[in-house]
């Protein structure tokens, strides 16, 4: 059954680097009828693309480390180990974003892309979704400090064996995109090797 909703009003509560919208709405209830009018704040961040850069020849992944304000006050460091990611710009395809971010944040050229999934990051309070990919790269010589100065990015790039990265899940790897991508790669690695390295090269 398709349930319905109706937006009574949408106001901008804050407009800056991101947007915070305040909705007044109603929705149909599972037991029948309509809800009372409710108010909800929604963080409008835009749609993101994240890509796990994987070198199938070395079975190694490229990770990035950067400061994240959302991790302040947690029992772990706010410098998080992640995968490259960015917000989709006007007129950009997801694949274009994946390739652009791979080069800007890690200095990598993506040879091939495999789509993993699209997921809502935290739909109770934000409209953001993430399109997740695994990208084939050559990790030889990859590393160092990257990022765009005008975006105040300070990104450290490093390469680790895939098995070592898997062992970091729940420890130094504690954000959704990298965990989902690594687990998907573990299930699909043999298929991707056959597709991306058909001659075993």
C-alpha cells in the first residue's frame, strides 16, 4: 500500500554552507486516518558519492584520514579513516563525482567503477543519500597529503592491504561508507578480479 503525506509548509531555518529546513506536515497512519500536524527539522546536505579505491593487483585499498567535526566528543579521535567522497554538483553524474573525488582527495585515476548501493545516511534528520562505489586503481606510489585548499581540506592518503582494512572495522574504521564498501568488496572480490583483470594481469 502507498501511504500519503502532505506538506503544509517548508521554511528555511538556516542557510549557509548547508541548509536546515523546517517542515510542517501530516502523513497517513498505519491504523488509518491522518496524523496531527507535526514539525520536523531536516538537514539538507545534498547527495553524496563515496568510492572505495581498490587495487586488485595488490589487493590493497586506498584510505584517507581527515578531521571530522561530527566526531567531536566521541571516545575516539575526530581524525577518521574513511574513503574518498564528495557532494554531487550541478549537472554531474555520480560516476563523474567518483572520478573527480578520487583524483582531488587521493591523486588516483579510476580505471573502472562498480556500483555498490545507494543508502540514506540518517533519514530521521537529514535528506542526504550516498551512492557508493568500488573503484579500480593502481595504488603504486599513492600517498601523501591531498585536498583542495579553497575547501579547507587537509587529507592524508595511505594504502593498506585489504585484509588489514577489514580487521580495522569497528576500530579505526567506524563510518558507514567504508564499512559497507569493504564488506561488499569481500563478497564480490572474485567477480571483480575476473571482470577487471581478465588475463590475470
